[in-house]
C-alpha cells in the first residue's frame, strides 16, 4: 500500500469524453473567458485519456497515440504555457476519436492536461479553474469556442450562456437514455478557418440563433437532429459527399436522425437500436456518454 501511494503521487490520469456540436452561434468578447458559443451537442463515450508523470529530466516529453505528434501537441503546449510549466513532466495521451474532424478532441486534450497537471503538481486549481485554462488555450489557438464547457457536462447538452466554466452556463437536455451514435468521417476541417472568417461567422450567427430559439420551444432529441441538419445546409458548411451520407443514414430503419458534426466533414446519426449500424461499412459506433469526466 505504501509503495502504491508513492506511485500515485508521481502520476495523474484523467479521461475526458469527446463532444460533437450539431448547431451553434458565436459570441465574441474582448475577454477570452467570456468569448464562446451557444448551441447544442452531445458527449460520446470515447474521448481522450491523459496520463501525466513526473520526470527527472529537465524537459517536457509528449506522446500522442504512442508517437511524437508536433501538430496535435500544440494545444498541450499552450495549456502548459498558461500553467507556467516548462520542465519535469511526461505526458501521454490516447485519443480515441478522429482528430480535427468535429469531435472536440483538442478541448478534451486541453481539459485533460489542465486537470491532470494541476492535480499532479498540487497547483491548487479546482475543476472550474482547470476548465478556464483549457478554454483559454482553445480560444488562443482558435481551435474551439464551446467544447470545453460542454465536456464538463454529460449527455445531450445545451450551451446556454457562452464562455468558459465559471462564466458560461450549460443545461442538460438528456442524460438517461442509451442512444447509439453511428459516425462516418471523410476529412478534417481547420476550425479556425471557419470561426475566424467573417462571412462564415455572419451566416453561423444568423442561422444558429434562429435555430437555437426554435429548439428551446421544444428541446427534444428529434428537434436537435432536425435543426442540426437545417444548420449544416443553411450555413453551406455541408458538402455534397457529407450530405449524401446524411441522406443514406436517414433512409435506414430506426434512425432518429442524422447531420454533420461541427466543425468537421463527419456525419453522425442516432438510434436506439445498435443493430441499425452493425451491417454498415466504414462506420464507427459509439454511445452518448451519460457519465462525464472520469478522474
């Protein structure tokens, strides 16, 4: 037991579920803690597992999915910069979902690093403060606006007030039913190319606000899926290949609905019947996560 206690003080692990947004609008603010988005999305039971260990070496070592990944370690380095940590730890991450394809993996990564580092090094940051650091990292890099606060919730979740944890506010729409999610990914979208483009932002804000108001009149799973598809089409963010896949999903028996993940060339569909997806090719099957972060 004594040896185990020593080992436990030398490493910290956390699991953060991934998050897919169906529709949203952007809320700018000069204060990055208040900058964010309102919208509706859901958590998946696959995400990012982060383990951080103390290291005697005077450097930061990072491995993602077993290898060095200079592109995707950028969000990790930004979190460490905000925490003022520049040596003495080894970080390993297992990312269970496609990166850069609308799963909020950068937020899961940032949140995991922020919480685990704070815990390991006794930085005295609670979950809210750790979430704020992860949110700042996302905003600074333009990699996301609302995934962090959503990933600190569970199930199907609405971002009611924009901003980081402690400033923004979420509302759980559904976190009791067992719902299967079929996903097909075609390619990446660079989030910053969309959320920092004025033409895209104007369309997203106009249509996203309209659909969010409509959703709140009848906040159901069916309405979420319907409005997600309307959003992807009206904003012109969906391409022909993705729209074709959405149509094919929606023609299946027992499908609740299908749309495009924001922001990625990824199609998602929901059903209560897992068998609906099992005969399909190139489909990953997940479940909506109703538990949230695992410390």
